[in-house]
C-alpha cells in the first residue's frame, strides 16, 4: 500500500498522481515513507549556491568556485557548469577549456562557514543526533521525534527542506532510509532539491547491477584486487558470503559484503572525532631550494600548531606532505614523544625528513600537521594554559634547549592572542621565499582539438 506525501503542502495525500489537498504533482510515493528515520542531508553546490544567492546576476551563469591562477583547482561548480563536465578537484585550466564562458570566483570561506553553522543549527532543532560530514552535509537520526514534530520524519524533513530555502536561500537534497549507507546513497539519486527514499528491502535489487566502485570506500586499488578475482559488479559480491569476502579481502571484504546487501549498523553519532590537524600550501612556482622549503615548512607548522592549540589537542605523530613537480605525493610520519602541539617541536621533527626528500627535486606543495590526537595537558595545552614549567618533568634529555624554546613559543602565543597573529614572528618566518625559475610551458593537451 502506498504512503503518499506532498512536497508542496507537506501533507499526506489520499491518492498518488495528484495531491488531494493542493493538486500538486510533486509527490513522494513510497510504501515505507512514514516508517524510516535515518536521513542524509546534502546542500546542492553549496559554495556556488551561496554566491548566486548573494548576487542575482549570477543566477543563469555557469559558476565555478576555486583558484583562478595557473595551478588553481575547482572547489565546486554550479549545476549549469557541471553540464559541461566540470567537477570538484578538476584543474582550473581544464575547466576553462570545457566552459570558456564560466564565471570564476575565489572561495569566501568565512561566509560559507557562517551559513554552514546556520544550517547545522536548523538540523539540531530537528534532533540532537546530527553527525556532520562536512560544512554542508550531515546524517540525522529522527527516531522518536514524531510526537515532538507532529508527524513522521518524512514530513519533518520536507518542512526542513522548505525552511532552508526560505531562511538561507539555498536548496538541499535529502535521502531517507533505515541506515546511513542507504540514506547517503538515496540523497545522491535526485539532485538538486531532491528527496529520495531507499528502503532495506529494495537495496539488494537496486545495488545489484552497480559497479563495485559505487560503494564508498572501494577505491582504485581495492577495485583492482576485486577485478583480479573477477568481481566487478555488486551482485557478484551479494552472491558470496560475508565469511568468504572476509577471508579473501580482509576487513575491506567484510565491510563490502555488508554494504552490498544494504546492511550498515553504524549509529548516527553527534560526536565528531577529529583524527588530525594539518596545514598545507601550493606554491605559485616550484621550489627545490632546501632553505626556501624549510621556510615554507615552518609556516605550515605554525598554522597547524595554532589550530591544535585553539582546539586544546596535541599530536602523537608528526606528518609531512609533499607534492613534487610530477604531482607525486610523498607522505612521511614521525612519532612525537611526548605528544605536543608546539610548532617548534613539529618543525624539528619533520625537517630531517624534508631534507632527505629534496636532493635536486622540486616541489609544488608542502604540508605539515599532527596526527594521533589527544587532549593537550600541561604547558602545551594552549597560549594561556598556565605557568611556564621548566623542571625535569618537561625537560627533553636529548635536547636540553627544548624547554627554553617551548617557553619562548608560549610567550609568543600569549602576545599573538593579545596583539594579533602577526605581532611576533620568528626569524625563519620572515622574508620572501625565492621560487625556482619559471616552469617550462605545459605540453599540448592531446584532447584539445
């Protein structure tokens, strides 16, 4: 028996095809519409939608948000631009070739963050069980909210979708199901301003003919392993037992076997556990000089340290990221014992790894950060955390100067907190970075006819 809801008046309709209240044909017709509680909410081209809202002249223009220099990439694109094949993370020069008439704007992150917070507040007015995935998407568990909101989650979510349009001026797409995996899958089915439902008993048939890469987490490497075993479609996974998949492919196989059958026992968790804090930058020109790279490394260490101190966490692992002139990514990790959030400790831990990688190579990107996060205690917990301890309990026996540098850094933090981030700088952060000579021109694009 159908369960029909009107997206125009947000009332239950007695018949399908046309709403019995307002005669709208914009209906949700699903037998389990009023029985499902787990939703995935995703904004439609969030950055671009915000910009179009603020500048009506952009309404009918293909709009791209991202860096507009030689090495810029697409952060997001509106749906008009996507029709030309433009997508996130695409090099900007390629996007310009696909759509020469597109308007390109730089990201305005402070504005997007502010609107994302407004959206998050509206979600939490529906349920305390909101699990953010990014600035513009989240899972919601609306179990037990029927009496609070005067109707089932499907009706509550339709009202929410309309409220976002009215109050924030953008659209969202919603997927409703019985678990997180199917809710996320449903929200991708009908964009923009979509509302899709995917129930457990539909999942196996719906997923069967999809490629294994359709399931999030099956990347190119795992897909190749599956292909080597002649597994390319989800229905082939469905025909194997969980134990068989686990024995052949380990934890990845176990996970894939469950999701292929629409099974997902993960709870919607309102606590977002941050696993790392980092900062990175892409150079306008490649750099191969070690001293110049060290200066850039220090800047990223300071930025990562600032964010870690602000959040009151320390890292047990130092991480270094490099991207060379051939776009090869190099990642290195070193332990931090004890855990810290000091920029000086991070820099000194990563500098030897950086020096080993240079050796005549040039790089286009460098990043630094903390992983294996834990609460920060003692003198490393923040700029205003307490007295400057210098006793044996904080002394590094391998580096007698470490306590003195830590004390100086904490003093700098207090000065910056009072007078601004640029009030105090260390010597290695001052002065311009000299890039390498200009890169040779890019080779001709074989597809540029």
